C-alpha cells in the first residue's frame, strides 16, 4: 500500500478543503441559474419534456 513520504502542510490541506467546499456552491448557483432561465422561457441549451394539453382531450 502506498504511504505518503512527507506530511501535508496545513495550508495545502486547507486549500484542498476550500476548493472542495466551493464546488458545491458553484453547482448550486449554476442549477439556480438554469431553473430561472427555464421558468422565463429563455433557455436555449437545455431540453426537457413539456406536458402537452391536447393529448388528453384527443383520446
């Protein structure tokens, strides 16, 4: 099994943790932005199924 040769510094450890924590914030902001664009109808790069109202009345 591989063993680290040297101890990781506190600064490096905190830097990695901070980057990992910010990934969640970035993903949440992107999801919120996408949701807002879908609600306004201005979404161009996201395809989702829309419910058709006519399909129920035809059958």
